[in-house]
C-alpha cells in the first residue's frame, strides 16, 4: 500500500527489472536505474490480465511500479476520473524514487494517459511520459462507449453499476473548477520527452485526440498512430508495449 499526499491508500505492486535471458538481445540501455510507473484506464486495475502482461513486457526495460487509482480495486477513496488522481501517480513516482530508481517514466492508458500528462505538466518530477489512447479534452461524447462512460459517471444508477460490476467507486458531483484539459497540460511537460500512442481503431477516442495532444505539446515529442490498434490496455500487443519500452530506453541512454 502507498499513501497519497491527501491520505488515500493506494494498492500497488513493484516488479523488479527482468534481465535478458542468455543469448537474448540486450536491452537498449541498462534497466537497473530505470523505473516505469504504469497507470491504468478507467475501471481498470493492475491486477487484470492485460495490465499484468504489460508489466511483464515493460520489466524488460526497467523496474515497474503498477497501482490502482483511488476508487479502483483494492485502493481506498473515490475516483474523481482524472482530478485528484495526479496525487496517486505522484505517490507511485515517489515510491519508485525511494526504491532506488533515478530515472522515472510514466506510461498511462486512457484515463491514466490524461492523468500522466497532467501530473507531468503540473507536478513535474518525471523523466519521460507515454500517453496511450488518451483524451485531449474533457466531456467528449462523440462515440457510443464514451456516452456509456458518462452515464456511469453522471448518473446514480451508473455509479452503482460501476461499483457492483467493476469495483469502481465514483465520486458524485462535477469538477469545481473545471480541470486544465490534457492538450494544454501537454504544453507544460517540456523539456521532458512525451510519446503519444493512439490506435486508428480506437472506439472511445478518435485519432483527432492524439493529434490535438501532439499539437499542444512542445518538443521533444513523438506521435505514433497505430493501424488496427483499438483502445488502451486490452488491445495493446506485446510488440507495441515492447516498442514503448525501447522508446523509454532510447530517451534514457
């Protein structure tokens, strides 16, 4: 368990770097001082199979700290769907520093991507950011899955369903004030490198979100639009996650 600055207990795991097997190609750079924080999407958990697969692949490139956002899984509190969650990322980053990692990358998926961008822009303290399948702006309802997400967040019946089915406890009420959108926060990350990864087949956020994030960011930045890739953790292949790990290593070499 980690504890955030506002006192919320966060369920987390630490996977040490997995050294290459005999005869395998070495990692692009030595992983022992590299920590990678993985931030899941809305209603997700580090304990889910897709997330554990991602951690396994990324551990080839550094030690991995994965965690459940507040209001998710075994973590305490209620999710604010992107607001106070920057404190959860910060707790994981601070833990990675305490463990001994001197260079920290945060890899976020969907909601976790938006939180990773906001954390890097507003709280700093990281050395690289990867935003996968993330939104560029709030309150997007242009796809059916996102209309369903807003029903779960904004309606009492939706919040009850999310609690019962997904073990996700959602705070009622609207943000006050409205948060800085991710595409604006992306402009505050520099000089930390930012990688934006988005799928052409994303059913939640069309690729225009990735382009808006990229346009809002400053150098150094990179944009990957992946043919056939869907949304977030469940659609991410080991090959794609391996490429993300190599990108992190290339920026830490």
